[in-house]
């Protein structure tokens, strides 16, 4: 049953993104930023953790979880270091994921040849 809930919630998030792509003129990049901001807002209002306890990877794996991690890191750093933590805390909290994304993008850039859309 656990896997079913994870699949359903993650699928609903992805379906919402697809609906935005199909039904609106919003670009994929703006949808991505919107999802990150949704994660930030959920974390800022303290709603993300209860949802995450129920949905687990269904909400943590999509980009919404990245936004929540950014916000959680920034909030924690502000509490411990003051205003400078607002700028550094989010990056410190997500540095591992960002580094992995850059590394894998580099590796796949070496393996595959980029093609432009026609």
C-alpha cells in the first residue's frame, strides 16, 4: 500500500506539470520554477513535513522536494548564523544534489551528442 501512495502522489504531481504544459503557454522552465516555489512555500508554512511523512518519495523526489530542501536549509542557517544564512543555507543543504546533477550532466554530455530541435 505504501508504494501505491508514493506512486499516486508522485504521479499526480507529474500529471499536474503535464497539464500545465499541454493546456497553457507556460514554458517548461517556468513550470520548473513554479514547482520549486511550491516546495519553498510548503516548507515555509510548515506543511511540507506532514505531507512528506505520508507521501515520502512521491513528493520528495520531484522538484518540489528540492525547493523544500532549499527552504529548510535557509531557515536553519538563518536561525544559526543570521541573515547571511538566508543566502548560504539553501545551497549548503542541497550541495550534494547539485554536485551530482552537474557531474552526471558532464558525463552524459561526453557520451551523447547534443541535437537541436527543428
